[in-house]
C-alpha cells in the first residue's frame, strides 16, 4: 500500500527538520514513511512503504534493528543511536496501538543529531582545556559514578597518593586504606555517617603508597537520584602538605614562614593585630581589606569586619573554606578564592593571622557550566519525551482512522461510495494537519529559549489586545480594568501579545451570561520576579475534575461550540519556554484567575 500523497507528509517534513517517521505492522512491513532525513540521505520514502525491513535495508543493518523492532512488538520502548553515510541518527521506537488499544505495530522516529555530536565534541575539547588548567594548578580531579567505565581520576591523583593506577579500584572506599588512622573521625564528622550532605570539604592526612605522610584537601559535591541514593561523587584533591608544614613553622618562626611560602602557587597573606597585611607572597593581595570589595556567592558585599582575617582577630577561631569573589582590576573579570584563616597566638592571645587564598575560578566556572548543561539536558529530554507522548496520543486515532478509510475506499464497489470515503479521508486529513501544525508550533516554542527580548510596556500590549478583541468586548459588554505596578517587562513581544490575547479571549468566551463580565488585569513583583494576573468572574472550572489536564492539547471543559482546547496549551508553552510558570485558581460559578510568573 503506497502512502497517500496529501499535504500531510509535506507538513511533517516542513515542521520537523532533519527527521523521519516510519510506521510498521507486526510483520515489520512499513505502512507509512516520510521525513526530511530521507531526502538528506539520498533515500525515497515511497520505496519503503509496503516492504518489510528485510526488503528495505541491507542485511548487516537489519541485524542491528531487528531486536528493537521485536521489543516494540512486545510493547516496549527503545532507543538506538546509528551512524549512516557520515550522519548520526537517534532512533526512538514506540509501540503503535489501534483504537481498541490493541498493539498493531510500531513507530520509529529518527532525528539527525549530527550537530549535537559536534557540540558534544566541542564540550570534550573544553573539558580537555579544563584538564590542562587543573594540571597547571596541581589539583587532582575524581568523578565516581559507580562503574569502571564511568569512573575518572586525573593522573595528579595517582601522583598525590604515590601509587600506580592499577592499585586503585572504582569504589570510593578503596582510598580509605591510605587515610591516617587518627583522621577517620574527621571524615565521620564531615559525612555524618550517612552521606546526607550535598557539598563537602575537608583536610586530612594520608599515608601514601611509598609510606610518606601527606596532607590533602578534598572538596566536591554528591549527586543523588530521586530515591536519595548516591549516584555520583565529583571533587578535587589538592596536596596541601606544604601549606600545613608552613602553618606549623609559623608558630616557631615568622621569618622561616616568609622564606618557605615565597614559592607556593597559592596566595598567602599575614595580618597584624590591626588587620593590616604585613607580608604577602602576592603584591595584588595587599589591597584585600582596604581597597577591594569582596562579595559572597549570592552577590552580596562582604563588610570589612566580616573578612575571614577580621573574624579571626575578633574571635580567635579559625575560618575555613570561605568562598569569596572579587573583580580583577586588570581585566574586570570575576575571580573566586577559597579562603582559610588561622590565628598565630602569643601568650594565649591572637598576635597575627595567616590567610591562604586558593584561586578556584576555573573549578567554579566548570561546575556551574556542568550544572547548567545537566539542567538543559534534563529539560530537553523531558520535552522530547512529552512531545513523543503527545504525538503518539494525538496522531494515533486519526492515522488509524485514515488507514481504515483508505482500506474501505479500496473495497468500495461504486464511485458514489468511493466519493463518500474520499470526503471522509479529507476531513480526517484536515484534522490531522491541524494537530501537526499545533504540535510543530509547540515544538518551535520549546526551542526558542533564546528568542529576542525587548522592553515591552504592559499598557501598550493591553491596548493592542483590546483593539484585536474589540468586537468581542463590545458584544459581551465586558468591563476590563487594570493596575500595572510593574509597567514594563523584557520579553518577546509576540509571546506577551499571544498570552494576553488568549487569556482575555478565553475570559470573554467563558463568561457567565447571567452577569456582566469583569476582567481585572494586574502586574506586581513577587520574590524579585514580575507576576501577571488575569482575574474574571466567568463560569469557572471544576479543578478537582479537570485540574490535571487544563493546559493539555484539545482539552475543553464546557459545551462551547468555539472551544478548541489550544489556547491554554500554547500559553503554557510560551511561558515555560522563557523560564516562567503559570498557575490557575478557579471555582465553578465564581470565576477564574490565571497567575503567570515570568
């Protein structure tokens, strides 16, 4: 059976770039094939329709794909990455059910991810540059994920522990054998026996593979799955033996201290009782207290009396692992330090304070980039899964219906009967085209996170909305009031126009015809973010019954002939694409309030 040459396939091609779709039955025979990726790779989609996988692909490729097809026929979902003619494809395999929820075949959605692979390579190069930077900083890096393949320790780790790489297993507990017996209690205090912390930092002694005593500083973070189980530990190890030796030597001789720290790769400063620096191995640090504004990780300025050196002078207690940022006057860039300060006492009183400043700018930036990348990947994976679910759900019924109508058309005995089926095929195709247009527009919105923003006036957008809906406002005699405590917003104009028009149009469409519609539109600040509220006294929605699907595609909740179930679906996508979220409060017979936090 050949595919019908309606505008449906071409709409899919136009709206879903670099992708292809194959639908097959239980005999692995293709009943539908379309997509831009066919043409890009020199293949004709019509070649596949009516043929089995064995007739369509070379035997060496069938060997790889058959297990996935078989899994789909068993009702399983699968994913497979495949390289063809120099292009990399990500194949997603889904079961295909008819209207009676009977498994009748499978769907293959393949996407060209070559560009993603290029970005992945660039990220790998970035990681290599980071590795070079860490080597120059004499810092060891470890990344444990529970398996040999996913465990990484930089060569510097082996150097610090003075052991061969083969002597270190993948388990974090392996390194416990090198810890000084007296320092086990430090780890116990840090991790509270159950690894409930997310970020850690500690200093301990180790006995190396060559039986040498060393001090190390280890800092990092612990990642968990939804069940709270540890799935990854990432951190750094710095050999601080020299620093510890210097700190001990300072108690005996300040002069000896100055001689020893002059060659250290970290910044060290000595403060007197007045808080003034009397010695530093880095001339730039001479302005740390008087002339340089330090700030916390949240951006707040650290008062001079809260500087670690000042706190030690005031309390006598050591300050450890204080993260402080400042601006480099030579280039205006942010520089981050891990600061430790301890007291040097004379006759039981604080006489001087020694501070060490370890530059962690590169490590902090890398962690932030890794966290941001992880967030993006999680969001994109969730969006892909959601899109696949919606696509499978919304296209399954019309495609099944279309397939049935085509079959009935073939079996028709008269031209009149065929004309009836052709008419119905046209109706189903039109509905299917509209569904694909909406889904494609939704997918486009999800990918426009960098859409150009401009400073938009809320009054201007409201005036335009009133003009567009002037006929509906006049016929419904709606009364619209506004209060804009926040007058403007940096946002894509077309999105804000769409959001306000959709919500205002809905308020008019679902007004209570027993009373005059009052529509209130307001903006204000909440927790530092701009909020838009649209409140009406319409017929309301039963959220107990419909709350979990109010923003779903084609979901309607009233017997209104104009209801399509598209507006709220698009509004939610537009708001979330720009990093915001939308909430709803409603009660039947009272009204509805939408709250958008940008």
